[in-house]
C-alpha cells in the first residue's frame, strides 16, 4: 500500500540526497539541486495529472561522476531499473521500457543500442516523455501455427536517466531533457557510493513505496512553453521544499534554454527563405546609428528560382532546395505567390513582410524593428493628412432605394424593379 510523501519527509529526503551527491560527485550546488528535484519528482509519476516527465541526460568525460550519480538516483528514485543500452537491441529496450512504465529507467551507455545505426532508440526516449506519445503498437503472434497475429499496445511513459557522452541525434530531445554537465575535478577526494551509509539507508526508507502530488506552477515570463513543460516537475519540487535560490536558478536556466531554442529556430527552412527575401528587399537599405532605415526597400517581385540559387550559395546546411519548396514556404508565411511562364513569382509587401517576421519570431531583429517603426510612422502620417470630409451620402441613402410617394404597394414594387 502506498502513502503520500509529506512535506517534512520530502524536505528530509532532499537534504539526505543532497549529502549523498556531495559526497560522491563534484556537481555544483545548483546541479545537485536539479538532480535531486528530478529524482524526488519521479514519485509523482503514477499521478494522472503528471502528463510529462523529462529525461535526465548525464553528460561528461570518463570518471567525472556520472555512474555515481546514477547510483544515488537509483537509491532515491521511484522503483528504478538499470538497463545497459549498448548491450541491448531496440526491441529489448522497448519491452524493458514497458516494464518501467511510471518508474525510473536508468540507462548505462545510452549513446546507442545494439545494431541501432539510425538512432531508433531515441524514439523510445521521446515516447517516455509524454503520456500522449507513450503508445507503441506491435503485431504479435497469438497461436503456435504462426498464422494468427494481433495488435498489442505497449505503454512506455516514465522517467529516464541517460548516461551519455555524445549529443542526441534528434535535436528534439534537447528540449525534452534536462542536461547535467560533468567536468573532471581532481582537487578533492570522493567517496564511493555505499547503500549502507546511514544517510542513504534513511533516505531510501523515506521514499520507499510513496507517491507525491506536485503543485501547479505558473509559467514564468520569457520562457518557451516546450521548455516550461520540461522543467515543470523540478520547478514544482523546488517550490514544495521552499528553496527560493534553486527556483530562481531553474527559471534562469529555462530562459537561457529559450534563447538557444530561438537561435535553433533561426535554422529552420522557412526562416532561411524569409532571410533571403529580406536580403533582396533591403539590399539597397542601410541602418543609421540612430536605428532608422536609410534608403528605399525594393518591392519588385522575386522568383523562387532566384531565392533557390541564393540559398544554395549560402551553403548554411546540406538541405537540397527546390523552387517548389521555396514558393510553398513563402505562401505559408503570407506572401502572394503567382505562377508566370513556368516560374513562381513572390510578391513582397510591407504587411506580408511584417507578418512573416512575426511568424518566424524575428521580432527582435534590428532590421525588423527599424522597418516596423518606418511603416507605423508612415501610416500615422497618412492618417493625419486625410481630411475628414463629410460623406456624400449616408449609408441609408446609398443602400435604400428612394421609393415613390404612393400608397399602392403593387405600384411601388413595380417601380423599384
């Protein structure tokens, strides 16, 4: 029978795990706090309101404390199970993850699974991140004749600790995991983790067979929603234990990750197309020291073939561009695209350009802000110059026909027709 972990027991468990990490690893105070909050938060996995739980990626060189940290997590986490990814096939890992649903899976050597050349194992990490993506459907044999098969579902949601030396193959996992960087530190001696130590025994006893209910936390300003979802469990635990410094550190970490996310979004194909359009429109324009535009933008149409050549010459990535793709990206961003003699013409305009920059989150760009100020100033001047002359006709006079003065309704209808 499980019991709910009380606030005093949670704070005591936090203190004991902090001591264990300090004795065994060289992690900083805030990184120890992140690992501890993540580990204690795993006891909220059975709660249906816990819909997302990030992976914990332990990165660093050899002999920097990653394995010792995993031992500490195993001692304080919810029903942990160790798995060696390098010695398991993807199918084996999938089945072990199903056994670890709403539990902690600790993956040693998590850079690649056996015979996994295309990084399929990372799809399993992604599935464990959210209850909405945890389902895997398999065709399974249900008779000895090997003729009858049925679809069986595997549910994988849970917490995952990853012992990694390399970055993820899929960049999406960077925003769905909390990375802890380990660095060698030979200035002090570290104790080997021992379960029989008094603080480890007491901490394990406190969290044995307990559940935790995480409070609702509000999203801080200047933090992307994806990253807030990832850090929500550790932020909730930090608020429960009333560690204000750690809470501030987590918020600042989310904001830094948000900035990295925005820079990564700048490498997306639609942003590359928009940057090429901006270069073409403003190639004769400069920005003064006061931040104002000097020169006139060029609003002539641009062919998709021209943009295709420009993008290939930039060689920012190995993407193979085509005119068809570029015209679709431009159309999705709100530009008018029309075919003409076998080519796609893209017609930039002030409104379309501003809307596309907002769509691609380029609102902090200096050129965008200078251009927006110029457009807003121009619109204000145009509105000021307009004379407010009285209209020639009222709306009623324009849309209501003038009927003859007669009491014969039949003659009135005939006259109007």
